[in-house]
């Protein structure tokens, strides 16, 4: 059976390509999703991309990944730094999750250096622009091969 | 992009040996070296892999890389948490550096959550075992391509 991976974009990522281009680049979220779908096709996997600005909706989506997805690539945006609800959802879903960020969060404000999600994720990738998602996709698939 | 004639692009891979990770999480550059070299060759790139036990030797290599390499992959190990010397050496480079941590930094003890070199690297890849090095290579190749 083909592997299934969910890509989740958190708050404000629907504004990519329009907001703070100096930090986040000129690509829109749709452009990023198209690149991800093309990569998924190449890898022979199924991919679903999801975006919500609402913490509770992301929690619900992560819960729905349980038993349904083989991996999650998650850019939780600002929720990364304080959402215990998302952290608990990842733990409960029992789906290997990779945390990704477009920017290098360690170059930025200190509140962005803390991730409450990191301890329940298999790893973190940040700083490579939209390519962080592609790297995250490879990382989560590799994790399934060599757990 | 600057022309380098027929010279192959070279990435320097720097690993600090003997980190104090749990044995299960400890993985050395040697375990991944042949895969790295193979993947780099597929991309038409050379990799110069170096392992060190001394912080100062890493600084010397970074300075050397300034004139000879096109990118850095660095898993500094222990010095990542305190070495201002490494940080300055990386900061002085005009080529991109990618920080790698084979174990997930955030799952290590609290004092190892923050690396002093992360802010001077392009990005950070942490938690995927030796596969983190291959992801870093992919990231650097992508940066050289200058796409998206």
C-alpha cells in the first residue's frame, strides 16, 4: 500500500507570498503545496495538504491522522512556541511527525527558539525556505523505513 | 553564479567526535560517509569529510573551507553548545553552513537545547540519525541551485 503523509500548515501560512517576503519568501502556500504534490508523485506516496489558522481545527486534523497517515510534516507557525494542545494531539495521534519552519527560527526573536512540540516530534528542520517541507517529507518517509 | 570553471563544487562535512550522547543515539560520520559520497557524486559534487575531537581543529578547517569549499555541513557535537570560536568562524564564512544534529536536540537535556552556532547557519536539521547528513547535503545542493 502506498504511504500516506499529511502536510499541515498552521496560522498565517495561508498568507505566504504576501506577508514579510524578506523572511518567508515570495512563494505562496499553493506554490509550496504544488511542489509537495509533485515530489509525492515522484516518491509514489499519497499526500494531503491542510491549512488552518485555528488551533482547535489543527488539533482535530491531527487526531484524524491517527491510523490514517504514516507521517506528518507540520509547520505549526507561532503555535509551535506555546500550544500544549497541539503537542498533546501529536502524542495521541501516534503518527511520526517532523517539525518544519521556513525561516531559521534561531536567527530570530528568542521566543521562537522554544518549541513545545519538539519533544513529541522525531526531528526538526528549519531555515531552508519552502524546501524545508520537501526535506521534512523525505525525513518522515525515511523514519518509517528505519524506525 | 560565479563560474568555477571545471572545478567541482565541494562541500566540507565537519563532525565533532565523541559527543556525550546516549550510546543508542551516537552515530558517527563514518557510518554515513560512503552514502554521502555516493549521493554527492550523483549531484556532481565532492564532499570533504573530516572528524575532529578538538574545537580548535574545527576552527582551522572552517577557515580553510573559506577559500576552497562551496558549503559546510557541520555536526559540531559538544562545542555546539558553548563554542563562540566556532560561531565566529562560521559567521566569518561567505558560504552557507547547515547545522546537523543526529539526535533530536530538544530530546537531550535542557542545556543542549540551544546551540550557539544555529543562528549563524542557514538552517538546522536535527533528529534523523545519520540521515540528517544526507538531508543537509540535499539542502545545500538546493541552495546552490538557487531555486525556490
